[in-house]
C-alpha cells in the first residue's frame, strides 16, 4: 500500500523533461578485462543514480561497435550546448595520461586532451559539473575550470599516473545517504566527493600503501583545486598560502538525487536560496573584519530571508 501511495507523489515531484539534468558518462578504453568490468559497474551506479534523480543518462564507450568515441563525445557536447536550464554532469571513467605538458583522457581510438575538452565545453551556459575519475587527471582543472562550473579530478597532478580508485568510491557515494553531512535528505556533489576521498584514503591506509591519488574539487573558477582534507564538515577551513579563495559552495548546490523539499522549491526560490548561501559564505569570510554587532545583524537578515524562501514551498 505504501508504494501505491508514494508513486503518485514521486511522479508529481519529478522534474519536467525541460528541467531534467543530463548525466553524460564517458567510458574510456579499459585496457584489460578486469578494468572493463570495474568501469561498467561504476557506470551502472551513475545510471541508477540518474534514474532515481529523474535525470537523463547517456553513456558513451560501452557499445560493441568500433565507433569513434572522440567524435561521438564532441557531437554530443555540441548538442548539449544548445540546452539551457538544468545541469549537465559530464563523468569521465577510465585511464588518463600526462607527458609533462598535456593531460589526456584515454578513449577507444584517439584520446581527448584537457585543452580540447575545454574548447568543446565553451559556450555551455547551463550549470556544469565535470568529473574526471581517471589517473593523471589533475591538469584538467587548469584547462576546464570556469565560473559556474564544478570540476572534480581523481588526482592533484598529472604525475599521479597509477590507476585511480576514486571513481569507484564516487559512483557509490553520489546517491548514498551516508554522505549527507548537513542532514537535508539529499547528497550533494561536494558531500559525495568528501565521502569518496575518505574511502580512497582508507583503502591505502588499510593496505599499508602510499597513496598515489589525491582528489581535488574546484568550483570558483580560479583554476586551482581544494583537497578533501582541507574541509571541516562542508566548509574548507585551511587557507591557501597565496590567499586563493577556497572551493565547495557551488559543489554543495549540485544534487543528482534531490529531496522532496528541494523539488518543491520553484526555480526562482532555488536560485535565490543559492544566492543567499553565497552571500552568507562571503559574509563569514569577512567576519574578522567587521564589528561583531554588524556581522551578526547582517547574518540574521540573510537567515530570515532564507527562512522565507523555504516557507514558500
């Protein structure tokens, strides 16, 4: 009986087709049968998460045809560039290489470089998350980073070239309630990133091995990245030596499987909520520069408006 009651409710809350996010998973050349099985399993988890979240899912690289995956990817991104509104999630699963100058994601057939991918993504106006789960993926941040984008890489540099396990953990975490640090009944991309990075760290420690991968997240367009161990909860608290702004806010606003409360918000209310979160984050960074009374007065004003946003559900 419960399922009969819930089905109409979930149908009512599901996003309209025009508001559906797109999850584009690109599976690279596996190299071995063992890696191929792993990449298929990770891809299946992304498909399932997309289905749960009402998103459209597209997979490149798992068909039996000897197709031009590079050309298919470019054509698909050309098509996706025409759409506006809901987010585009680009997930790269496979191996990567770095020759000291250029980082590449290994496709069946010709590879794609970080610079080429950046060019193919130019002009995308919708919210964009690029998640490179491959080895040697760090340099993709330098090329693909831009305002309004979340970039996640499995490694901090191109010289971390051993097989990366981050993609395994991230595909498990993206819809895992255990990753929900702020207890809002949904798992954000930032929360999944943090849980996945913790899983990778635990793997290397449990096996007594030196970690050969350190994931980064970049979401402020500065072409730098922030490692998971700089976060306390959902806030990056460790400051960069050069004073560069830290990441995390935008990544925490990306949810693939949204809660019922999130779905009840109108697009306008959701947009204003995200703006208020950004204003709160900026205010917190200025806390030590403001008189205490002034700081709390401004914070209270933002909190009251935030409450009004949620009252409109």
